[in-house]
């Protein structure tokens, strides 16, 4: 299955809240990855600045994404984050994929 929609969101989290953030979203991530139409769903922390977390999502279509955003699983995780994590900055963008090409570079000798 290929993603027709890609979501890229970055969060800057208060350094003292990193584990709270992880605890608030971990079970949500596990359940979201099981959804039909979820191509991928990854949270990862920046290797240089550990207060930055990147969420990368791939979805088969808009209906599946909208269903996810309205789900109890998502709404519970969102409420836990809002109530318990100091988000210092957040940016999110939804991209529509018009083509897909592999970009794995080869080693130049």
C-alpha cells in the first residue's frame, strides 16, 4: 500500500517532559499502526536536539486520516499530551503525494 497523504509534524517539548510525552503516545502509536489505511506512523527524537520530536505519518486516503483524527485512541492521546506535556513549539503540514520515487542513494566510489 502506498501513501497518498503524508503528515509531517514537529514538536519542541520541555526537556523535563520527554518521558511523559513518550508515555502519553506509546500505546496510541501501537494501535494507530494497526489501522487499515495507515501506511506508516513514526515518532522519533532528533539526534542533535533531544527536545525535538518528529511525527511522520503516511495514509492511504483522506477518509482514513480523518477517521484516525476523530478516533477515541487519537483523542485520548491528544488530551494526555495537552494536559501533561509542555509543548514549547509545534508545526504540522499535510502533503498530498502526486508521485513516489525511491531515494536511497548509492555509495560513490
